[in-house]
C-alpha cells in the first residue's frame, strides 16, 4: 500500500474506530483475555515448571520479538497450512512492511539461530521460550486468538535420545503441574518416505471423494498429509482405513523411530502409537508427538506437541544438515486442567507479616520500617490508610501470620506491638529488636505447613505479665482479641487521629 494511502487508512479505519460499533466500553478483542492477579498462581505453577525443566536439562531462555516479518512464517510454518493461510494476524505497517504477530515460536528461534551465528557454538544449541502467540482461530474453550505457549528447541543434533528426552521434558512439565497426560507418538519419516506415502494416500482418498469435505478435496491436491488432520465426522471415518505412514518408513527412519520408542519404554512413559498424528505445521519430519490430557483422550485439544524439524534451518538459509527437535506447550490449556483439578494453591504473594500504623508520627516511622522489613520478610501493608480498623481488616483478609502495630504510644516508647494472628496473642516488643523477634517466630512456622507451633499456653503465660498495657493515658486490660484491642484503648499523641482507637475498626 503506498504510504499516503496507508496513512489515510490508519486515520480513518484504525484511530477513529477504536471500539466495535455499538459498544460503549472498550473491552478485550475477541479471543483474547486478561489474566488477573488472582489467577497468576496457576500460571506461575506451570511457568515455574517450565523454568525448572529448562534448568534441569540445560536450556537457555531466548526472547524473540512478538512481531516478525510475515515471510518468516510463510516460509517455515508453511504456505498451505491453516496457521499461515487462515489464522495469521498479518498487516502492513506504517513503513509498508508485511508484518505478522507470531503464531508460534519455532520459526523465530530458528531465525535467531541463523542470524546470531549460533552454528559456531557447541551443538546442539538448546533454547526455550515462553510467551504470547497469535492465531485468528474460531474462539472456543481452550482455543484463543492470543494464547500462551512455552517451547523448547534443540538445534544441531539428530540422535534419537534427543527426541525421547524432548518428549520426556514436555511430559515432566505437564505432570509436575499436577495434570495427567498421555503421549501420542508417530514418525512421519523423511521427505523420501513421505513422497511414496503421499501417493498411496491420494490414491486411497480418490476412492472416497464423494464423502470428503471441501477442505480435504483441496488438501488432496495441495497438502495430502493434512488429510489426516481433518476433524470432520465424514472424513474421520475415511481416515480410519487410510494407509499408515509407518508402513512407508525407509530403514534409517524406521531405525531412528524404533530407538525413540525403546528409550520411551526405558523411561516408562505413558505413550501410545498414533499413526494419524501428522502435526499441522510444514517443517516436521521423523518423530512427531502430542500430549493429550488423560481424562480427555477424545479431546481434539492437545496440551502440547512437537517433533523433529531436521530441514528447517537449511531451508531458512542456515547451514546444510542442521537437524533439530522441539516441542511447544499450550499453557492456557494446562492452566485450565490445573484449575479443574481444584488443587489448593497458595497465592502468588502470600505475606507473612502485616505492618499497621495509627497517627502521623507512626505512619512516618512505619514507612521507614517497612523498607527495612521487606528485605527479609514477606510483608504487606496499607500505610496509605489512616483507619486502624481498615488496616486490621486488610491484615485479616490476607491471612498473615503476624501483624505489627505501631501507634503513637509505641513511637514515643520505642516499642512496637506484635500480634500472633494464629494464637491471638499480642506482645509489646522493643522497636529495635523487632526484626530478630520476627525471624525467631517465623522460623517456627517453616516445615510445618504454615501451622503455628508457638506454644500458646507458654506464650499466654509469658504474656500475662505484659497484659496490662498502657495505651496513652489509660491502662487497658488486653483480652487477646482484635475487638478488644481497639475496644476502648486509646493511643496517646498529638494528632486527633492518634488519640482514640475505639470504634475506629
Ligand atoms: P502447535 O501444536 O501448533 O505447535 O502449538 C503448541 C500448543 O499450543 C498446542 O499443542 C496447543 O496446546 C497450544 N495452542 C495452539 N493453538 C492454540 C490456541 N489457538 N489457543 C490455545 N492454545 C493453543 C507449535 O506451535 C510448534 N511450534 C511446537 C514445536 C516446537 N515444534 C517443534 N518445536
């Protein structure tokens, strides 16, 4: 598009029409979602397992741009695949370049391998990534237009041990996330075996053209391997009796595949042979595999998949004969499975200690104290709030183990109040000793699944000597309860908000 025309198009069609017609609010684009703070615990679980497996097997993180030249995917993922022909978010940018939001990660990793001369590093070069991918698919449960995928690629190795280890790594991530899955494996051979197979496949499908969907009629001409990918019921039935690629493998491919299976047996992995798996992307050869949820074996939605792509580096302009293998996982789908399992998970940030304050002087001191404490403890606060009641309610909701309370009286005495939220006891501590006291108490929690092992009887006894606590000009009897803490106690001080706690929370 010429530049002038492009500018006009941008102003008229993009800037002015920000939201779909008729909608007052701007909401997310169809097929795209927000992942909210309360859901991060599930995502962190999977991402944590991705990172762990990367460390365990020696993969380095690579971050590639979300936008690439569209040509990258046309050449690698393949013209003729649904991902490229129908689903790519592609556009012409202000400079007139044809750009695409990445639909998958493998092409970018291969581009980076070539662009940065990684061929000169010890092979295989092992990289992993995690991030958003974009495919303009029909949105439905488990199928989004922006989804998250984590992928592992090892470039520069053709041994079957790598294939088996790749399959194992993906399985480990899913399994460690608490999701049961089975692995489906196949070999689609090399280009030579596939030529023979394609001929046999087309010959077979020609006998069934009347029952085939339009897509399959097209695939017969353009990309016969994809006939096996069709999910239309009428085509599924035909697929059942189609020739199997395994019968067409040449000796080398057969040997390679037998070795992969031998290693999988050795590892005792739950796999089945599925001769219908061809994968929807163009670059695969030899081993291909998918992870399917164990409780969902009929599902058309794989949790992940991968395989060898021995010809891709060369095809993209890299060194001849650079074999490679990898896999990608659908994090949205794995997260959905974790949620279904209803396993209780700790929130992403579960603080141990809440710092509350009352009064201007206490607030200032608390601001500084917080900076000290946050370095060594899992802290929370609402120092912007003036009401003690509101702060204590916040602490309660967060289910912290301890709350520190700094009032005007404590500021002038050089103390701070420490409340054990579990044992419901509170003590007055020397302000300068609070870090040591907290460390001592929190240590008792560790290794006991968060259940306090503080001997409350003993603490209570110790507390009885301290129970009479002077809040400003009145002496109050503490009853180890928040209600009582505020009920009538008053904080001495020069600020109106400082003086009375009663009824404040
Ligand atoms: P893929 O099978 O196209 O492979 O995608 C990997 C995984 O991403 C899928 O198994 C699925 O779980 C998830 N996924 C795909 N599309 C969607 C979607 N629209 N919504 C939600 N999840 C989706 C690849 O992308 C290859 N690059 C994998 C690979 C790496 N092969 C070798 N190396």
